[in-house]
């Protein structure tokens, strides 16, 4: 039997974390290919239904990452994201999912190393959690 390889959907802010992912690539920093990156203009634009849809359609975890609080190009988008993630984590717990399957981080444009470390850590954590229960219980 092969080792479980999780699928992680990541919503990255265009101005900070997506730029950090580009820096990680040009710096030849490695991280697992388990992550599927979706570039957003701001983490404040990550609608909760996108997170729920990703989990319902097979993602084992979701990572949302953007500018540090106070540095948002859209003034308060990251504060909006923080409030939404807090509510989403509560909702996931009520549906029996571990809150570790949803993570919010602040990674600046020059933090390519931090991004690679964050992805490596998250992949390891999700491997320990195992496959999402939603995949096995969803009947479409």
C-alpha cells in the first residue's frame, strides 16, 4: 500500500504569498507538489463557499495565506479573512472535521523560505490526520 499523499488547495494573495511562492521557486526551495495554488487578489476575497467547495470536492485541507495584518493592499482584506477563517473552523468542527484542515497564515513577498516551511509542515500535519472523511461519505 502506498503512503497517503494529501491534496491541499491554497488560496494565495497576489501581492504577498503568491509572490513568495515565485521567490521560493526562483530560489530553488523545495516543497511537496501536494499543493494546488489559486491566486487571489486578496485573502479578503476568499469566500467561505470556496473553502467548503474545495473540501467537498476532494481536498484534504485548505491553506489561505496573504499579507501581514496592517500591510494589506486592500486595507482590511486580511482582517476579513481572519474573521471568516475563525467562523469556518467552528463550522468544520460541527461537521466533524479537524480544524487543522484549514489554516490561515501571513507570508510576505520576501518570505519564500517561510512559505516552503509552511507548506512542508502542513503536508506533514495532514498526512498524520489522514484522508478527509468527506471524500468517503459524499455521494454525488
